């Protein structure tokens, strides 16, 4: 086992990893930017080093500074968390060349699965179903029109190196395709330093299902069942649950076997996630693999009892999976996660950085909150807007929903705007209650919510 690990991240995931290390008796080194000097992960770690100014390019994406911090503190390994350098094959290679273990998959696996077109081709060769689309990057509008005509509209433009919904555009006709192509390419270049995009058939009203994978260096590979990530805004997840209410045991077994097959296609080792779209006919298609720990890993931990972060560390240290047979992995109860973002859902989820003056964290039976904020904490405009992950666990889906509703009522984060109000609205929706939501759910419910708020404002104005 490692004696010391550098946590190459910030916020709640840095805190989560540090806590896991402490429980395992492993010393930790925190890195932080000048903006994060008062962040809890800095104070919880055994050592901490400031690596630069607030902008992520000068701190959390600054590979030389991070490696220098790792060498100065003499760590055995680096855990990248998610985001920033977590899926950067070059960073993983540099760690290896410096004799520092990268807690994640091989650079080759990251590189293949990080290129969406290469990933599609790798899994297709193994018999994994993929969405119809082009196999190469789109060079110009003429080629885009040819591909779209072949697979038929609607289609979706995707960034080859994409993630987080950036570089993606849905097109229902030729005019929209031509106008969206250049925009998607520019957005991809800006976000990922790679302007390559490709085109897929756009599945209307699908569900987004992902399988958690764990694999060690001894050939053992299992999945920890699925999470339902259908509720999204701008192709970014907002609420997740495990297991999916739309997947029965027969489909779960089939999708799980395919997920493992996809991971084996790149000789995957460590934790990762295979993502699928499930259509209205019950057919599912591979869309991508995330080669890191997921934001929503906590709800899988709640229903399986397996600590995914600790498994990552053990695997990287050369140990075997704690449970190596698929039929021995438990699945009990139901868990749900609401991502609490410093955003204004009534204003197209615009980020709302600022100082938190009043803060009350929910608690009680069945509640888990992974967060790094507190009263007096300032949410920085330099980083992702997520400030916490509120999770609940119940004996069944109904109980998990009830606990979440109660927890959201207890949650106070003021005066900045957050996604707490829209989560309350989601949980009240009959569509959500019946588990009939598809990926277009948020635009629909957001419209209803905005209309209702507008009506309430008019009534209040008339009363005055």
C-alpha cells in the first residue's frame, strides 16, 4: 500500500479522496490555488502546497507545478479525482516517467476512450452496439451533409475529445446542421484544444444509463450495476439514481455484460464508467467511457456498500478487487443524488459565484452530503459551479425520494442562487414519480416551473 498520496484536485472530490486515505492510514498532500487557501481539503491533508493563482491553467492544470509538488513531498502516487487532469493521458504518462503511480487507468486506455471516435471503433470491434454515425472526423459541411443524409435526421454533432455537453449540437435539418457545424468545432477547440467533431444519429427521448466498472491488474473485472443519469441540463447531469427504475434484472444482466466487454476492449484497469443510451424499444447503445471516478459514484457506494475510491487506491497499489465475482456484489435499496450547483435555474442555469453567508447542511437517517462549503465560504468564478452532492438512501425508490424532499427543505445556502429549487420541483413531478422521464425532461419541467413562477409574481404584484 502507498504511504503518501497527492490529491491533484480541489473541492468536494479532494475532500472525499483525503478522507478515504485517512481511513486507510495513508498520508495525503493537498494542492491548492490562491483562491482555495481556506478550502477544507487543504486543512484536512497532512501537507499542503500552493501551486499557483486562481485560474485553473495556472494551478490545477499546471502539470509542472503539480509534479514538482509531488516530488518535493516525496509521494508514491497521485489521485486526480474527476475533471482537470483526471482524463489526461499525457499527465498519466508524466506521472509514470517520474516513478509516481497514477491512480487511474493506463495512458493508452485514457487516450483511446478519450477520443470518442476511437472509442466507438474499439468497442464496435468487440460487438458492442453503437449509435449509427460517421466513423471519422467531419472535414467540411459537404461531408457533414452526406453523413446526415445517410443516417437521417435528427442528428447530433459531437466533439471527438468532448465531455460535459460542450461541442454538442442537435440538428433536425440541413440548415441547422450547416450553421451548427462551425460553432461546434470552435467550441470543441476552445474547450479541449481539439476541433474534431463527428456526427451520430440523435436518439429522441432516450434514457441515459451508465454502468460502474472496477478492474484490477489480475484480470478480474466486475460492474457495480447501473446509475440512471437521464435528468440533465445542456447534456450535463443534474440528478442521478441507482439502480435505474427503467432497468429490470434481465436487462441489467445484459447491459452489465456488454459494459464489461467494452472495458475489456481497451484492457481497462481501475474504476471507470460505461455510458449507454436506452431507447423506447429497450435497445441500448454505447456512447462513451469515462476513465475516472464519476461525480455520482457515491450513490453506487450506498447501494452496494463498496467504497469506490478505496478500491481505486488498492487497485493502483497492486491489490486485487475486494469482490472478484459478479454474483457476490450486493445491490440493496435505492439511492439518489442531487447535484447542488451555484447556478440560477430560472436564468438558464447561469453560474452564481459569491459568498455564502447562511448555510445549514441537511442530515438525519439516510442522508449523505459530500460538500466543501460552509458559512463564509466564497464560491469562486474560476471553477465548476458544483458546490455539493446531496445523496439519500432508502429501502426503495419512494423512500429515497421522501428523504431527499425532506433534506432539500433543510438545506440553506444563501444569498447565492442554487439548484435546490429546481430539484424540489423535479421530485414533485408526476413524470419523475412514475420514472417516465427522458433526456428532454429538464427543458419541459423548467418551462412549466418558469411559467408558474411568472404567474405567482403577477399575482403578488396585483396584491400590492
